[in-house]
C-alpha cells in the first residue's frame, strides 16, 4: 500500500463511535475505580497509560456522563457515581 493511501486511512479506533464503544467496554471498571476512591482524572490517566483508550480527558468525562445517564434511565436502581 502506498504511503499516500495509508495516510488517507483512519484507523477505526480513532472514530467517535469507537471511543463510545471503548468507554462502554470499560464502564464497569471505571465505575468500580471511582467507587473505590480514584477520581476521574486518575482513572483516565491509568487507562491512557495502559493504551486502553486514546481520547482526551474531556471526551472521557463527556462519555462517562452520557453512559451513566443512559444506565440510570434503563436501570433506575443502579448507583450513581459523581
């Protein structure tokens, strides 16, 4: 594959939907870490260091809020994390 073609291809893990899917995948672990006393920045930093996620802290926080809101709407008995 030529370098010009390679530059035009965007890896799938760079997309918005992929960021949401990754965040959804790690959501239970994130909630456990937050309930265990870590703050959002610490959880995000750890996931970045492990190369589990690639997106910015702001994106992490936005997706976390969205997914937790959706979870509360589908399961009102689930705990909320702040």
